[in-house]
């Protein structure tokens, strides 16, 4: 079975073809960073327009790279939520229209389910059940995964997501958009012990909070400015490193508690923040201490992409799922999902 996957939930257009037994045949990703940089964040209307301009040529390009035509597809999967409503409608409209014309299933995919299953695209893939740490710009959750569509959220952020906190602190440090990766790069040159920052809700259950840490960082930044109001480059690096260390320590501590609580022998890390090298290193050490196997998708599969949507769609299409209407849900709780029919 060959499935075309379309990802248009926010500011990246992703297209890929997954084929059972062969994996990802071809994929493409188009970023909108240059479009939104001038505004310091994603402008929904501009995001939707760019998806419209790029999506169909990308579909044609991916099929060409795979040596396939539309008639060779068995299903088309698309991100149905959560995300920006206009962006979701672009992908959903094209996917459903093509599927209707080709008389094949259109499969609406939950964006976070795509992230949770991205590890399955690697040669070394986890078996169910496992614990998942899902960390991105919009989500920070600890999820007990018993199987496809069988998800139990056991911990989540009470305010800012980890990736959101990275982006906001990066802006306070004067780093360019998108701030999270810029902050992580700056942190590699700094001293993570220079500033004492809180570890929110330490040893207080499995929920997370990052708004207080963000406030502590703002105060530390203001106190570190010179007489001219500027931050020297070494100081900025130390601030970034100290902040990153606080986030990594917090996420690692929550994973330790969750692994001890559930007794699960496997941990997977998903979402854009999962590409952070400091977090990967810390969780690898945790896994060694606890005797737990830790899995990560390659960095390109941590961020939004069409490959994860194609695979998640294949899982559900193979079970006979389909819909005759376009589904677009800006808000869509992950635990509302059910196993494939």
C-alpha cells in the first residue's frame, strides 16, 4: 500500500510517500521561516497562502522523485489538526479532492499521533507499549502509549510548552526568529552553571510548568545588562546555557518520575524540541541509569514533516479507515483518538 502524506498544520509544508515494505519513497519539506521572520512569529494568513502556492508543485515533485503517478496511490493522508485552521484547510482540501477523484481513501491524521509514530520510520523502532515525551512549540506532554490510537496523557504543561519557552526567552536575548534553535546553538558556548534558575514543579507530580522559569530568565537578563543596557556575548551565552540546562533538567526529571510510575521499559522522544542535543544526551544518561531503552527519530523527523503523516495515515488506511468529508480541527485533544477500525 502506497500512501501520500500532506502536512500543513502551521508554517512548514511537508509531502512524502510511504510504501509498506519499502519505507519513505520520497519526501520534500518547505519552510516559511523567511516569510514570518519579519514579524517575529507565524502570521496565519501568510502561512495559508504559502501552503496554497507550494503544496501542489511539491506533490508533483515527490511523486516524480518516487517514480509514481497519482494513479499509483492507495490512499492520501493529511494533517487534520491540531493547527491553524486556514493551513489545515489547505492540506485537507487538496487531499480530499484528490482522493475523491482517484476513488481512494482520504485519511485525516492527528498531528501529534504523527509525531508519536515518527520513531517507527527508523531502522531501530520501539515496540509497544512505551512512554513518550512529546515536546514542541505548542505541546509538552508525557504520554503512555499502549498502541496506535491508545494514548493516555499522564503529565502535561500547565502553561507554556517547552518549545514556546525557548522561543520567548530567545526573543528576550535578542536572537533572531526562529529563536529555539538559535538559543540552543548559543547555549553550547556558555556556562550552564553561571545562573541559578528554578526547576519548576520539581518532584511535584508529572505536570510541567515553564512560565515561572521564563519570568526568572527575564529578571536574570535585566540584572545582567551593562551600564549601556546591553548584554555582552559571553553573558548571553551563559544565560542561554543556564536556561537550557533548567529546561533539560526539568524534562529529564519528569521522564524519570513517569518511567518509575508506569514501569515502562522504553522511552521515545518526539516533537521539535526532541532534536535538542542537550536533551538527547541527558535522556540517554537517564536511560542507562534506569535500564530503559531511549528512542529518537532523526532530527528531520522531529520537526513537522510529511513522512510522519504518511506513515500514520498508512497505519489507519491499512485498517480500513476513511472519511468522505474534510476534517480540520484547530484544537483536538490527543486522548480523543481511538485505535484504527
